[in-house]
C-alpha cells in the first residue's frame, strides 16, 4: 500500500516538476550560433517582401469575397467600421507578436515557443494542441473549398458543365452526418505538400505569384466597382445601431487571422530581427486596407439588404451588368485559397519541427532534409492529416469549433510580452510584499483575471444580460491592468518593442476572450475536451522525453 502511494506521489511530483519548467531564453551568443547552424538546417532565403506576401497569403482567402458581404447584411455600410475595429484589434495583437518575433529571431515555434519561455512546458504544449486542431481542420476545409472553386471554373466551359460528379470536387452527399467524399481536395494537398517539401524557395515563388495575382484582382475589383458606387446606398451608414457594428467586428476579426504565420518563418528569414516585425505589421495593414476597400465598394454598389448571402461580391457585379468580373472573382478566390492553404501547411510543419526538437513529439519531426533544407517528415505528416480530413469528412460541419486555438494563442502571446518584460525583475526589488504571494504569481493572477473578465463581459453581451454586469466586469479588468502597470517594473527589449506595455497586451487579452465568448457552445466544449486529451498525452509521453535546454543549443537535426 505504501509503495502504491509512494509511486503515485512520485508520478505527480515528476509531472509537476516537468510541466512547470520553462525553456531558457537564448543568450545573444547562443542566438548567433543558432542562426549560423540554421544555415545547415532551414535556409535563410526569405526577405521582407517574401514575409509580407506570406502574411497576406495567410490572411486573405476567398473570405474577402464572402465575409465582407455576410457582415454587411447585418451591419449595413457600417461594415466598414466593423472591419476597421477588427483590424485595429488585430494590430494590437500583432504588436505583441512583433516584439516576441524580434526577441526570438533565430528559431521556429511561434506562440508555442514564446509560451515555453515565458510560462512553462505544459502551457506551451496546450497552446500547440489548440492551434494544431484549428490548423488541421482549417486546412481540410480550405482544400475542399478550393476544390469546389476549381470545379466551378472548369464548369464555365461547355465541355465540363454538368459532366463532373459532385464527389470529384464539390463533395459527395453527406452520410452519417459527418462523412462526405471529395477526390480533388486531397490531390491539391498532395501537390502543395510536394512543393513545400522541395524547399522554401519553390514554395515562396508559388506563394508570391498567387498572392500577387490575388492582390491585383482585388485592386481591379475595387477600381471597377468604385465607378458603380451610388453614395445614397451609404445612408444610413449604421442602420441597426452600434451593437450590429460590434457584432460584425467579432466576425470580421477572424478574416484577419493568419499574420502569425510570419512569426513562424523566423528561422528562414534573412534578417529576422528587422524583417519579422515589419512583415507582421505590414501584411496586416495591407490586408485591412483591402478589406475596407471591398466593404466600401460592395455597400455602395448595392443596398445592403439586397446583398446575396453566398456570393455577395459576384452577385453585386452581375446586378450592374459586369458578369465578367465574377470570373475574376472566381480566379481571385482560387488564388486566395491556394496561398492560404500553402502558408497554413508551411506553418504547421514548422510548429511540429519545434516540438520535435524539444522532445515533446518524436524526434522524427525534428529531422531536416540535408539538401532540401525542409522538415520533410513534419511536412508529409501535416499533408497526410489534412488530406485524410479533406477526403473523407464534411469539415464544414466542424467549422463552428474553429478559432478557439487562434484566440487562446493570441491571448497567451500577449501575456508572454508582459511576463518576459518583468520576469527577471521579480527578485530584484523589495517594493512588493511577498508574505502571501510572489511577485510573479501576482502578475499571472492579474492576467488570468483580465481574461476571465473579458470572457464574462462577452458572455453578458451575447446573452443580453444587464449592461451593469458588463461594466462591473470591465472595471475589474481595468483594475487588474492598473495593478500590472503600477506594481511591476518593465524592461525595454533591444529589438522591436510593443508600445504601452502592459496596457496594450491587457486590452488584447480582454478583447480576445470577449470574442471567445461569442463562439459556438461546442467550441467551448472542444477547448475543455482537447485540453484533457493533451494533458493526458503529456503525462504519458511528453514529460519523459522533453528537453528544453538541449533545443536552445546548436545541434544537427539533418537527415
């Protein structure tokens, strides 16, 4: 009996000691060595222009032709304000990403790496798992949408019209509620996986061509549509009040998701400390400009009440006698989805590479091909997962459980900025009493409180609870942010610095959790269930194999 208790106590003791350890921040010399070693692993081929295109390619897909119209039906011409607010929120989140990308310029990992260094191993693994489910389901969904657009373009030709079975590209009839056969989607994924395995140079060229095509088509659409705008359609500008604009902003926020892909290109950037922050912020600002331009055009061409739900932009141009523009829109959608899918697969493989190096996943994921300089094992694995999901599942029914990983990941990254700024000063000042709680624990509790208040405010807003409760929750969050500001000293990083720390990161956490509360109930359930699975996986495998110190030192991971 005593042996069983001793074994149990030993297991939990080892579990917590492993779960709470953090990855050491690399010194300046280690960073230089890692950058040098990465030349033998992942190759530094990406310049600022490439990083900008990666960010734009990840963020703007077919959604620019659909989401803008969907939000406009609810918010009216005020959809422009919705996208402006969502863009401003994403810019605030991007400031945190930009600072951390500048602080960790040498290695891959993104949000997972930042969390590992700022908090602990288990939290980093949970962030990785939540992001991965978003990425995997998202990649499969995008692949099926891309296949459907490709078939739609082929059906413009009489030879193919009404002669292509639905299970080829549009997806067969669903059975058992979830399953639906699609042949073209996994074929597209195989092609893109091969491109990514051949090297970052080849994939960067494809992304550059497709993203440039997409941007040109969007600009052409905006210019043509501007001549068909009737300014009377913009009056009233906010027909359904401020609440509709704010609700629209919660939907529009997800149209910007993807700028974090730039941070995951750290190890392949030529000048990461300079170019990563510029790439993150620049791509986001360009995306916001394009979205706002499309919003102004679409609501000016057609009264918002008459916008089509499925293809609002295409139908708006058809109503003005410009049917040829709808062909351009289809081509732009194909280009947009291709780049979004390509960058998504690229990001996933780099995250798997980071976990393989740290030992949280089998070392096979850490292997980098000696001549191609790509993580082929990770890339093929990502392609297989996405291909199976895209071929067999009606992934659109799973879309309402998406965005959990992105919102939690963004929130944790914002918290990382705060903790990494004051972490080293925790023991250097005696101004704060440690009789009951340490300085670091106090700060983390404040961050958690801000997140909880953001969720509570969002839930009160969603269920139309009295406005007083929303004010109380917001005031509590403001007091927690004030405590972070007044009771901690903050250093300034040598590279890019997020302005307004800790207030700006605190605002990001609050608003991200506000949006989290707007997600489907099943998304909340997915968050809890997946965390249980991830904790179990870590307890069985991760805690025994992880080695955070080894991955901060130069090592050879080639095959």
